[in-house]
C-alpha cells in the first residue's frame, strides 16, 4: 500500500525548497545519491540475517576496529552512488584510510565525509543504526587532494543522516533548515514527514554510557551527575539513533573524554561535525566540553573528539560544570 499520498517527496523538496541554503541542483544531486544509497543499505540491513551477511569481514579498519560485513557493504554502496552523482569531488569515509578522489570534473562540486553505517555493535541484533554525512562545497578552482577534506564543521553547506529503525528516516539540514523524510518502502519515495525540525525547549532525556562514569575526570563526573539528577536516561548505543530521538523529543548526548581516551571516542569528521551541524540548524549546540565542535580545525581525517550534543541550554549548562573544574 502506498501511503505517501500527497506529501512532498524529497525530490520535490530539493527542486523547490533548498531555501536559505543558497544551493541549487548540485547539492540536490548529492542528497539524492545519499537517499538512493540509503535505500540499498536499508534493504541489506533488513535482510542481512536471511542473506547470511551478518558478522565480521575478519579485517580491522583504520581505527583498529573490527569491520562488520555490513559496514563494508554500506561503504561500497555510498562510494558508488556519490561518485555516480557527478557532483562529488572527494569522499572521506570512516572505513577507508585515505580519501576517495573521484575522477572527472565536477565544477563547483562537493566533498562528502561519511560514516556509512553507524552503530556497528547494534548491527547483528536488530537495533536501530544509521548513516551520517557532512557536505562541504569544493573551493572554486581547487584541485582536490587529501588535504582538501580537512575543513572545519562551520564550513559545511549541508549535513544529513539516515536512521534504519522501525522506519527509515532521512534528515537533511541546510542553513537554518532541518527537514525529515520517511521512506515509503512501497513507492520507494522519501516523503516529508517532519517539516522544519527544531529541538524542543524541554529536555526530558540525557544519553551517555553510564558504564564509563568511573573513568571520567572529576569535573565531567559532576556534569554527568547533574544530568542524571535532572533527566531520564535513554541510551541506544548508536549515536545516530540517540541523536534522532533527542532532536525530535529534546535531549542531550554526551560522549566525553575519559582517562583512557583523552580525545574522546567519536570521530570529528564523520559523526560530530555532521550531527553538530544538524543540531545547530535546529537550534541546538555541539561542544567538546571546551570548544564549539564546528570551530575545530581538523589535523587528521580520522581524528576523534569528545562530544556533548543537543539542547543548547543543557549543552551550555553541562559545559559550564566541566569548565568550572
Ligand atoms: P559503534 O562503535 O557501535 O559504531 O560510532 C561509534 C559508536 O558506535 C556510536 O554510534 C555510539 O554512540 C558509540 O560508539 C557507542 O559507544 P559505547 O559502546 O562505548 O557506548
């Protein structure tokens, strides 16, 4: 049954509604490549157990983490759809050590940094996972090389993520605009279901790995204790799923630095920058605890960062406790 009805499709939205972004068709082609790739990925995610495609590849990635077979499949799918869009000059991927420089002239095209399948530990157990994308415009007349990808988050022109949950939802952020589209699996269209998303002022939830409390420094323990005393805990353990809930319902996500991980656990370029951009365009905030995520000038493609992300007021309160020492 096709339930899309007369809702605006993603394609229609991209044709008419890029609004304040100042972007036109080029960005639309990149977003459609993400949407096309995500439809293939969600099919694989839903059928993986049946197709005997779960489990690991037996390899470790550049972060020294075990590669799941679906991580590899998703990475291959998005590299292919983005490269074929004709608008992407380079792709940085959590699963690939060096950037993929796409052959051919893309004019003023785009650079995309992605986590093709976020939430690896939840892949095999039917829990929500997702894909995350940060999108930068290539500098005019630039010949793209590895260093072209090392741009701060505030230079993103758009960011997107897809959640593969009880439904498949694609969220697209451009300047001051965040829209959510749900996949109608019968028609194959993403249809607008969440227009003009703003993080609710109320913040019912905090999301953090409470098991790490013992390895946090004292100021960070105080900050987490403050969250614990005021809000309800919700932690899926897939960043994209935790963020999506907090974006729609109000909430804060925290993966701070700890004694063993001075640089935090999450990746600046594939996770913190894109979701920080989405949060900011929806009225929220993203911080390391000491610095706005969007202001970090990256030194390395795969660098990690502490991340405190969500309702602006609560991010500010949390950061204030950390900084008070
Ligand atoms: P995962 O390793 O399962 O891919 O990207 C890293 C990430 O998941 C996030 O999605 C998630 O928020 C976090 O790690 C979970 O880490 P912990 O297991 O340490 O809580």
